[in-house]
């Protein structure tokens, strides 16, 4: 009789979809096809020795779901395989993931260098919360990445950034971030962790590890989850770093629920299919809207008109499912009123805040993610009142183009 064999596959030899579907269980013939939902808070010990083995670090002893859970663990392994990294940790949200990831290496008195064009929640956390914990954030302009070198001090623990940015779809040169950070490291003689929020592009469209980045954080609520039905986050990197992250996560308590992990694992199987379709739909919609008389600009890195199209081509495999349109004001309506009119008259696309799902969603940045930013901050982030951010889903492209056209006709 054949043995039940779990074969650890080499990530380099299989496609993303094969890794996403089979994980480390490729060629295993026994047991349930899908990993069951271990919907439990705790685990039976064989004997009290198990508690001691756990305390000494034996990873095979499960104790408590805030520490670890087999369903969560299975998805973490698959995620690490997909992203081509040693290890991954899942969290109850993207914010739980990124805050734990930052605090795992940053302590009172330390400094972080970050670009300012971040997801609103990340930006506000860095602007408002970190300083209260004695952590200084130094902002570097994406147009002057060489300043990373001079901004870095012996207290700098990490460089943090996002690309493409939200909602303006600017591209930050990943190679440049890495180059200037490594130069600073040499000067200071200390390790500076480079962390990227890869939520918008995902590993399918942009591989930051191949360009020298150390850590990827992501809101798994978005493309990884892909169905607008879970909130989750992940941190991906080296085994030793993820061990530290998980150590802190035990205290901070942002563990992913096993059922959400199951749904996330289920979504990973169609991750590549969904993202390919979203890429195709986004490019087609961007091209169609670019020619529309009521549209001022379409911001999409895959368009030749995008000011950083060449850089996008250099560091991205495809350009993702996110685009932003800026509508023109009319005689009757200001720019923001025109944006509201479009958002409120869409019938296929939904007016809702999130992104990355199979459904096309739109949101108006000055009414949502950027509502509490000052005029000066909006200018710094390049956000204007007529902008509508579109997260393109997997619907039929003709339906989407027709939907946006009829809504734009209402301006
Ligand atoms: C780019 C980006 N990073 C992080 C987050 C935070 O993720 P979550 O909402 O899952 O906490 C979001 C949420 O919209 C996001 O868009």
C-alpha cells in the first residue's frame, strides 16, 4: 500500500496556482481534500508533558488558538509558498498585520522612514499613534528617494512604503528604495528592515522580494480574500522575523479566526484566475474611460498616458485591478458633486469602501479614505475632489463599460 507522503515542493518549480491549491500537500493521497475548520479555542493534551514540550518550543504541540491553529497554519504555509518566502503569519485584519509587523522591530526611541502616500489607516496610525509611543516617523518624498540615505540615523529600524499608491496609483521605484536603504545600512552599520504594503499589486503583479525588499504586509481582506466576505491580514518574510512577529502577536492578540482562515484558503485556489481577469478588465475599462469627454484623467499604471508607465513596466508584471478616474465639473456641478453623481448612478459597480473583490466597487477618496485629511495633506497626497477610485471586479467588461458610460452621462 502507498504511504501517505507529504512532499515539500520547491516553490520555484510550480506555478502560483498549483502552490495556492495544493500547498505542501502536493502528491499526498490520504486524508480530507480540504483542510477542515478547526473551530476550537484549545486542544487536548495527550499528557501534561505536552504543556512542557510546548513551553520549550515544540511546534507540533497545539495549545490555544490565539497562538496557533491547524486551519490558520495550513493557509500560512500556502501563502508563504505563493509569495516565495520562508514564512507567513496571518492576522485578524490588515491593520493588525502591519501594526504588529512594524512593532516587532521598532521600539520607543526608534525611527521609521516612510513615504506619505499610504492607505489612510496606515498613514493616520503613523502620524497620530506612533509618536505617542515614542516612535518618530520621517516622511520621504517618492520624488526624492535618495533622501532615505540622509534621513536614516542609528535609530532607524525600518523603511516602509506602498506602491502603487492609494488612490492616485503613483508608482514608487522599489529598486531605488532598496538601493538607498542599503547604502544607509552600510554607513550606519545596522540592519534596516524594508517593508512594503503589497495589497494593491499582490505578488502576482509585483514581486518585491525579487527586488530586495525584506517583508511584505498585505490586507488579505482585499485580493487574497477576493470575495468581500472576510477581514484578514498577513505578514510574509524570513522565518526568524516571522517568529518575532508571531511572538508579539501572542501579546497583541490579533489572531485570525479559523473560519475566516478557511474562507481565505478557499479563495487562494482562484487567486491567480481572479487577478488575471481583474487586470484585463481594469486595462480595458481604463482605456474606454480615458476617451470619455466627461473624464479629465484616468490614473492607471498600465496606460501609456500614466507618467510612470515605463517604471511600472520595469517593476510590475501586470498593472492590477485598481484605477482612479477624475471627472470634470460641469456648469451644474462642482467636481465633487460630479463624482457623487457618477458613484450614485452606477448599477453594476457598487458604491462601497473596500477593494479587491470579485465585484467592482467605487469610492470617492475625499468622502472616504481621505475625509479627515487637511487641504495641505490632500495636496501632498495628490488627491482631488473629482476623483473616483475604482476596484475593478471580474464582471463582463462590456457591462462595466456601459455602466460607467450611463453614469457619466448624468453629470
Ligand atoms: C493598502 C491597504 N493596506 C492596509 C489596509 C488595512 O487592511 P484591513 O482593512 O484589512 O485592516 C487597507 C484597507 O483598506 C489597504 O487598502
